[in-house]
C-alpha cells in the first residue's frame, strides 16, 4: 500500500502486483520450478470476461460484478501480464519501472518518498522512463481489452509462419521464441507476423520458456471441465 489506486478502475495495480509477488518470492526461495508452477496455477483462473481496465471511473461493485466486471482477473491476469512484461523488457527495466511506479522515483531511500496515488497510465509512463521505449501497445492489448491475443501458426513447407490475432487488429509486436531441436530463435514480430525455418519432420515448440501470455484452447477446455465438475459435485450434495 505504498501506492493506492487512483480509481477502482486501477485496482489491478494493487492486486496484480500483490499476486505476482507470490511466484516472484517463490522463485527467490526455491528457483524457477516453483515460480512457473505458481504462474501455471494462476493461469488456469483467468476468465477474460471484461477488460482489467475499462478506461472509465469504477466503483468496487463494478470491478467485482460477476457479469460485467473483471473480478478475479485483476489478480491472476494482472500477475501473468506482469510476468510477460518482465520477460519482454528484462529484469533491470522491469524492477526499475516498478520502483518508479511504487515510489515515484528510481532511487528510493528512507526519507525521500511518500505514499502516493497511481493509475495504469503511471505504470505505462514508468515503463517508458525505464526503457526509453513506448510500450502502450502492450497495455492496450493485455489490460484494456478482455480477450487474450491468439498466436496462429501455419506450415509452409519447411517454414513455420506465425501471426498474432488481436481483437480490433490492434498493433501487437510481441516477440516470440521458437525452439527447433536444440536451437531457440527469437522472432521480432514487428508487424505481428514472423517466419522461421522449422522442418516438418522435426520437433518445434513455440514459446518454450512460457514468456508470453496468450490464448490457449487446452486451458479453456480444462476450465470448462473444472466448471462441469464443480456443478456436478454441487448437484450431488
């Protein structure tokens, strides 16, 4: 609570960072396995019902509305968005931006900062200050719309073509790594597309280190199964 959300529409700053601190601390204590296990557990809870940030003033009941609000996404989706941001800009810039957001400066020391109010735009500005690059497109897709970006793949001979599918065709130059055999290649995806040599008879893994939050059909199937089981158990009682 060194920062307080400027409006309930920015409540994900509290809860997203708070939720992300759990896998981050697990990584500090026990290493990468614990970090990714916790993120995977959180990933299964994302519902994508409404944008995390609507762009209009909200009340608490708006945020937690079970039909119209983002609800638990301000926690788990916020956490996974921060994970993807960290992977995109690197640890040095990510923690620099976090300090700028939380303390209002990159060099906090006892006595040189005060509690402050912050908005989502303050985080965007902090990332720009830490990196020298405008990453508004990242937040426009992940935070200001409900649906997750979808990465489409298509084979063309020994090439693999990738294309980001984003509602509204918003710009989304999110780089993607592809592993073929033991080699990992990074595709810039500047125009939302990429191509990599990947022989059809070889093993290919897209985003092998789970850096990018995106739509997964298998996660949606698991969520549907879990919901059906919960309904079945409730009926049995």
